[in-house]
C-alpha cells in the first residue's frame, strides 16, 4: 500500500511538472509571435500596450474565480479544465484581424492563464505536503523551461515560414493532448476534518488567515514587480546606460532568466536545509545588492554580473510565498494562492509601467534603485513566512485541562504526604 501511494505521489509530481511546463509553453508561444500577430492585426505598439492590459485583467479575474472553485471541487477537476481552456485560448489571437478581436482573444487567454496558474500552484502545494519536503521551486523552474521551449519552437517555425495560425494551433493541440494524458495522475481532493472540533479549528484559522495572506501577497507584489522590471527593461538599460550593442544588450535578460531557472532547480534543497525565511531574506538582500550594482555599474561586465545575481536572488523567493500561502490553510489553499498570485501578477504588470515615467526624472539605470528598495523591504520582512497554523495551539489548549488536572492531583498528593 505504501509503495502504491509513493508511486501515485510521484506520478502526481510528474503531472504537476507537465502543467507548469505547459503554462510556460503556452504563454511563451504567444509572446514569441507578438510581432507577427501585431502586424497581422494592423495595430500600433501603443494599441498593443493597451490590449495587453486585457491579458492581465483576464488573468487577474481568472485567478480570483478559479481559486475558490479549486477549494470547492478540488485541483484534480479544476487543473485539467483550466489547462484545456488556456490551451484552446492560444488559437484565437492567431486569427485576430483587428484590435477588437485581438482584445477579446487576449482577455480569454488571460482568463485561462490565470486559472491554470492558481489551480496548478494549489495542486503543487498538495503534492509538496505529501512529499513532506520543499519541492515548489522546481515546479516554477519548469515554467521557465516551458518558456525556453516556446522560444525554440517559435524561432524554428518562423524560420520555416510557418504562419502563427499553424504554429499556435499545433502547440494548442499538443497541449490539449498532454492535458488529457496526465490528468488522471493528479491527486484526489484531500479529506477534510469531520468532527466539530476540527470544523471549529478550520473556521478559526480562516478568520485569522487574511492578515497573513495579505502580507504574503504584498511581498509577492513587490518581488514580482521587480521581476517584471527585469523582464522588460534589462536589455534596454544595458544599451541605454552603457551603449552596449544590441546583441550584447540581449545578454542582460539572458543572464537574468538563466540564473533564475537554474536557481529554482537548486532552491528546494537549500530550503530543506535552511528554511523558506532564509531563502527570502538573503535572496532579497542579494537582489538589493544586484540592483544597486546594476544602477551604478560603470562597465558592461559588471552590469551583466548584476543581472545574473538578481536572477539568483529572486529565483527562490516567489515560490516560497505561494507555498506558504497554500500551507497556511489547506482547506482554503486555492483562495489563498489566488490572492497572493493575483496581487503578484499586478506587480509584474505595473513594474514596467512605473519605470517608464521615472525615466523622465532620472536616467534609466537609476530607476532600478526603486525596486532595490522594494527588495530591501522584502528582506527585512521575510519573517512573515514563519508558519502560523492554529492546529498546534489547539493541541496545547486541549492539553491544558489535562495538565492543570495533573498539577492538581500532584498538589493533592503532596498535601496528603504532608498530612501523613
């Protein structure tokens, strides 16, 4: 029986790896084809920027709808449905012929992406609980692998002259097939407590959860904001501040993304040894140092080193926030993860937008001192990740009458001995 349970847990882990990879692949496939789809729809860069807000709005809405649904029906049901929606939603943007149809297509794609993001992270928390050791960062690393795979496939098919319709349809069908194949390996919904004592404990935890969850969501906001800044401004900053050639400037994002992917594959072992608080505290401290170095770097090699260190520093932080949110209350894991992921996603979207106006006041490289300050705040508040679950306190409260009774019995025994 134990061997069967282990095999099922391992299969569930592989299935979760698959969904994270698919999410990265689907989102990356859209990103790779943005220039071609923009030209086909006949819209300007400015119009595209506004339409991308619909992608973000859809993702935010999808997260907040799917989170509670995952708690109610279980990740085993919701993850495949979300993955199927996200896979199918990849096709409409390729057929969009104007701004209106592209906007609607991006809204649907955003809803599918947000739903898959929350539901698969909730299932990842469930798998991690079964393993009883940190494995969350490796799942997020597979998302990055999916993005790299999308870039490779997109580059090859574009070089062959394939249209976005052909490529995105092919990727969508492959993703739908993979979704159906691995869905049976997902874990069933964990059993919930049935006694009145356990039920009251769950209600008590839910009543106390929001403050901690919103604190974790605040950290996700500022850290994913920093990640968004790196994604959108790293290459341009190297070119603008240090006059780097275009090919060299591209290495800035490459260094950041590669370091983040490798770091996430290695983070779980570090978390198991030192704990999530240390990962966030020292990782964000390193990110603060890296961004300060980038802002003040007098040479290209030093700036590239800064982007590499930033990837290392941020690599393990956000997965720990998702994990902490999911483990705070297993019965509300989907809802809690949706709050953290939703606010974090807003940060990723707003980060690049904040940097733009700041460049009118200071040079681009100096604007990175703002996310450096945010990372410093995250490092100083990393203690938020300390577990705060109600269950252990309930055990103490239940034990108190027994302890008091034992003390009374002991005291009575002493009085009897004195009387004798």
